[in-house]
């Protein structure tokens, strides 16, 4: 089978499509024939050596969708030929096959495409964790999704709307703002406009927002704290460097700054996330947005695109 391999840390060019042996499942493991693989920013950080990585050579990627091809001893939750998505893998997702623990494989409901299935694991998983496991979002609260047009942002809008929250989204391009509105954001602001955070306060009658989901904390965290409602929570999902804040902005509002990391979920929390996502897919409240599909060999291009400004939906690799 073919897979993207990384033999040393570096830029996108270190990823190469290579021929690899077919995978064999051990006890409690599942081999999935990959139909689509999702590209996430964390994949680029691991490839570059910024985060912990598997031993070389390794195949990047956590999220895939496909058909169960082979089962190891003791597997009972899925069957050969079943349509599934993965949330984490043992061998990497950028490949024609991926090896998973049984708990990493989840049924993909009818009507959900392969590309949509490959969009679920990290983007929808972290959006759910940030909203409900970290911020403890409640119906009627207002959430600001700071960067609402990418894979995590669109997931957050859909999840928040389904739970009865009011959603304010931001986007950096007209196309991205239109997408956020289409996904259900009640109001959408241009985060390049000089006074857009003042508009957040106006939209809430000066009270501020109860929850902020922050995709770029190194740019926005200081501004976020100034528009929090009393008792508000900022959940940091992404950051690309340090930031300076005034702690008094949090103090005066009794606000909280929380981190959200999908890899920090307990097994019970992880199971809860995917039970909720499966239900949302089945009842139609969750529908991942695909921005671009590229051949597996173009993984380097996908890693460049996923970090560019103006995010729009999810980037998918197709083996």
C-alpha cells in the first residue's frame, strides 16, 4: 500500500509518497481501508518537530474515513466492510490503509461522505470538548467563535446552534464570513476591521459574551478578555506563539482562561464526544464542510494550505 512517510523533521517537502507493507491487525486492532484523510494544523507541527512525534519513519495524520478491512482478535464493535471514521490511529492516516485501536474507530452514518467522515476526529472533537467539557456551555449563552470559517470553527457553530447557544462568528474574508453565516452564526464580523471587538459589545448590549473559542490566542487573547461577560470563559484551541495580556481584564470579570486539547480527554470524555458526534450526524445537525480535496501525493501542498489565512472548511487528502 502507499503512504506518506516522514524520515526527518522539516518543511512540507519532507513528506514523500512511498510503497509500504500492508498492515496487519493485532489483538483489539482494526485495519481501515482509507477513502479520505483529514489534514489538521497539528499534523504540520508534528512534521516540523514542534510536537512529540512517533519514531522515524512515520506517517502523519489522525483523522480518516473508510471501510473496515480486517479485524484483530477480540474486536466486536465494528465489522468487516463497515463504513467508519477514525479519531486517532496507530500508523497514521495519510495512507491507503491505517491501523487503529478498536476504540479509535466509530461508525459513519449513511449519507455522510468519506470526506466529511475524515473531517470529524480532531475538528469536531475539539470543538465539542471546548464548548461542553471545558467551557460547560449552557443553552441561552452567547459564544464568540474567533475564527469561524475553518474546520473547527464551522464545527463549533453547528454544535453551538444545536445546543441552543447564540453564536457570533468572525472571519477574515467575505467568503469565510458567508460560510459562517450559512452554518448558522447569528452575527458574523470581520476580524480585520479595526473596531470589530467593540461591535461584539454592542451586539450583547455591553454585557459581553459568556464563551470565546479562540483559534489564534497569540493574536487575540488580550482582546478577548475585554469582551467577556462576568464569569465568562475563553477557551484556547490554537496559538502560534506568546501573547501579552492584562490580568486585570480577567480579574475584573472573574473570567477564566482555559486550554482545550483533544489528546487530554479521558477515555470516558472521549467516548462521550463521539457518542454526541454520531448522534448529531444521524439527526442532521452536524454536516462537515469540505473546502478542498487533494490527491494523497499532494500532502506537502495541503500542509501549506492548512496554515494560510482565510481558512474555509476542511482540507482532505484522497488516497
